[in-house]
């Protein structure tokens, strides 16, 4: 499957099942501990970029309620429209994250929860370099990524009649890519999920 076809599978999946995704993963409370730590680390009135913002809940909502300026980006136009409705004080962009053109050193933090895992492997390193360029010196990047390498499609995603596609290297490879992008890994934690799991990275721009 070529990159654009794979991205279209992801886009159609979230266009169709975005609401079900929020219900299945309890969008009101997910990421609570991570968000608490992010809020503790952010300076007042920070600029935050949320890559793969989904419906804007809970990330953009929690951050804007705390007084920060949030820019959310998502491949799904339907999810972006939901986010604009649910978090009207944030800015949301319907775009492919790998094609974003944003000013350098314009964000205090970039967040990417379960988003890199939907981006083709051969586009991830370039995106991480761009993430580093968007961060102000000392700014931080928080991301959930794959723990083991896998690329593939799951049919009937979330019990719906539609597939979903993922692509990710193992965590050690992502760690190397972060370093090469100019991001210093501060912590790396395994997040268990069923019989497998993901890895949560916190990294700072040099």
C-alpha cells in the first residue's frame, strides 16, 4: 500500500468512527495523568501544538481551560469540525501533519498522542525534524509511539465495517530518530495495553 492510500484509510477510519473511538477510549478522562504533568511543566500562556488532535477532547479543552493557546491538527475533517465545535477557543487545522508549514520556534510544547503510529515509516523522521524546528529552545515533545515494529491493517476496526492502518518502528528506533532530530529524550515509559502496548516519550529540544 502506498503512503497516500494508507493515509486515506486512516482518514476515512476517523471520519467514520471518530465518535465511537471517543466512546471506546473514554475521551473525557483519557490522558489524565499525562495532561496533569504537561500542565505542571508548561509556562503560563504557552503555545501548544497538538498533532492528531481528534475531536479536541480532552487535550485541547484541558489546555485551553488552563489558559494556553492550542493549535490542533488532524487528518480527519470531520474530527476537526467536531473539535472546533467542542473547543471554540482553540485553533484547528485540517491537514496532513507531514505537510504542515509552521513558523520555526513557535511552540512551547508539541503533543502527539497515538498519531505517529498512523504515519508512514519513511515520513516519520522528517516529521520529527520538523517538530524539533517548531519547538522553542527548551520546549518539549510528548508522544506515544509503537513499542514493537509493525505495519499493517485491521479490518472491522472498533467493530465497524471499515479498516484502520498503522505503521511504527520499535521504540529503540524512535529513540534514535528523536536524537537525530535534535530532541533529547528525558523519559521513556512502556504503556501496557492488553497483550502489548505503546511507549511514551518525553523529549526536549536542545
